[in-house]
C-alpha cells in the first residue's frame, strides 16, 4: 500500500461517513465483489480502540446481509451476473474448490472462510449456485465465521490500541494460516 493511500485512508477514517462504510464495504465484499474491509476497519479501530467491537459488529452485520444477497445472485442470476463476477476475479477454479468443500463440510467451510485467500464473494455465490446450501446454513456459517474473523481483529486493537498496529498486519495472516491448517487437518480427519 502506497503511503499516500494509507494517509488518505487514515484521514477518511476520521469522518462520520466512514462508519457507514463499515457496513457497506463488507456488504459489497460478500455480495458481489471483493473489497478490502480491513483497510477501513483497522484505521478506525486504531483511532478509537474502545469502539473496536462496535466497528467489528457493523462489519459482521454488513457481511451477513451481503451473504444473503450473494446467495440470491448465485441462485437466480448466476448466468447473467455471478459467473461474470467470478470470471472477472479469476476465481472460476476457486469456485469449483468451494463447491467441493461445501459438499464435504459446508458449515466448517463457512466457519473458516474468512481465513483463506478466497474472497468471501466466491463462498456466497457458490452457496446459492443451484442452491448448493440452504440459505439458513449460509447465514449461520457466515455469522459464526465473520464473528471469529472480525472480533479477533477488534480484540487485538481494543486490547493493545495503536501499539498493535505493527503486529496486526503480521499476526492476522499468521493466525489465518494456522486456522487454515487446522481446517484442512479437520477435513482430512473427518474424511478418514
């Protein structure tokens, strides 16, 4: 990230409209297009660490609401919109991977979806595609997974405030990798 862009984001995070972005950006990220939620969440939490859980809650609400829309796009508009979104992101292969994961362990897949390199949009579109999952399964799994994902970041920033800034960018990917490894081991164990 270029320093000017980071400075711009930090100045943006000090504006009241940025709070609305904590719902809108995760909504869009879940529904139709991957956007980097953390680019707004982190500066806001760093500026106001005591509000970290409130900010994370907005992200969770937007993400789960967007998941419902992504599901509907996958279920009803896949040929006209969903498939084009996947192609534009270069995620057609990942889409097939998610479909296979859903077939084997739908809820676990959703629980750990926030800790993979696959955009959450792919998970929501795949859930709706030919109604691969029940909408209720998607919403419960998305809620649980998003709580883990966003409250983890909120906890670090609430607990350590600005002192956590250099560590959050290193810890979150490491914890994500650890959770992904645990997820894969769990899948292999359940298959065995």
